[in-house]
């Protein structure tokens, strides 16, 4: 797989993760507003945090650090 293909795949994965993260955020906010089960909310928050970590790792591969 070429570098361009890998980069495009990473960007698509990143976009999918962003969408999933936003969906979880909205679901958590709705569940909190409804007073849903705190354990379910906590599990969703953990999954949301895991997605954020994955996005940060992927972001560093898409945009490599530039040494000044």
C-alpha cells in the first residue's frame, strides 16, 4: 500500500472515529438529562475516552511532529 493510500485510509478512519465520538457525546448528554443508569453512562464515557485516545494516536500519524 502506498503512503498516499495509507494516509487516505487513516483520514477516513479518523473521520469515522470523530463521528462515533460525537454520537457518543450526544447519547451521554441525553442519558444524563433523562437520569439513565449511571453505570451505562460511565461505560459510554469510558468508550468515548478510548475513542479520543485512538483519534490522538491516529492524528499523530496523519500530521507528523515537525521539529523546529
